[in-house]
C-alpha cells in the first residue's frame, strides 16, 4: 500500500528450504525490484515458494509478513 516506504528484506525459499532469492532495501511497487523466477541463472520450474518480507511503514513501524508465491510458467 501507499503507507509502505521500504522493503527492508525480501527472501524466497523453495519447498526444501533453499533460499532462491534474498535482497534488501527494495523500493515498494518497483517492478524492476524483486524476484524474476530465476535462480543461479536458471529459470525455475512452476512451483510454490515461501516468502518472508520485513516491511517498513511511514510511521517507522516495521512488520514481518510471510506467505506463498505460485510461480507459473
């Protein structure tokens, strides 16, 4: 939402717990930031991945959110 000022850390894991993406200080709603479905130069197959993100809001409060991402090719 508009009240998010920074994504302090964004991590994505495969179903075996391997980190396939890990980045810090991402700008919210910037399509050039984030994961493109590639790990070590190879496009990942369709699957479900788990994410954790530490989000910073306008009021200075930060929150950790988590969920699933479905990668569809």
